[in-house]
C-alpha cells in the first residue's frame, strides 16, 4: 500500500505539467473579395441616360426609394443594372452593380453580356 501511495505522490508533479486543452478557435472568416469589374467600364458608374444611349430603352425599369433597376434583354442575355445615388446623397443615381444571365436563367459572364448587348444595338 505504501508503494502505491508513493507512486501516486510521485506522479502528482508530472500531472501539473500537462497543458490544459484550449477550446478550438472558430475559423477566421475570409474578408469578402471585391467583385471583379473588368470589361464593365462602359456600365459601372453610368447614369440611366448613358445606359439607354448604349443599349436602347430598358425592357424593365423599377424604382424603389432612391434605388433603380434597369433591365435590358437580348437574344444572348439579360442584363440587370442597379443604380444608386452617390454616397454624398446629391447627384444622379449611377450603376453600382450589374448582374447577367442567359435567357434560360443560367449565370453568364457580365462583361460578355454587356458586349453582346452593345453589339446588338450597333447592328440595328
């Protein structure tokens, strides 16, 4: 019995050396990546008037508060342009985001859609 007691007492200092298990840290969320705008220079920052001059009259024109959505349809794609007033609150709304899809609803490269709609307008 004495040998058992000595063994336990000898092990106590070693038990104190074990590092406590820390709770696992949650993964760090990656910072949101900016949406690439390459090939969209003709539409980003454009006013509604400039879009209409480039693509013709929109097939859909929706307004909700200060925001506006213009939709342009073509045989190759559908382009949605979202216009918002400048951050200063003064001035004409401009395009801050565009979305593109094929007529069947599948995603499409936005720059390719802009090019297709521009080419379509030039052939009329």
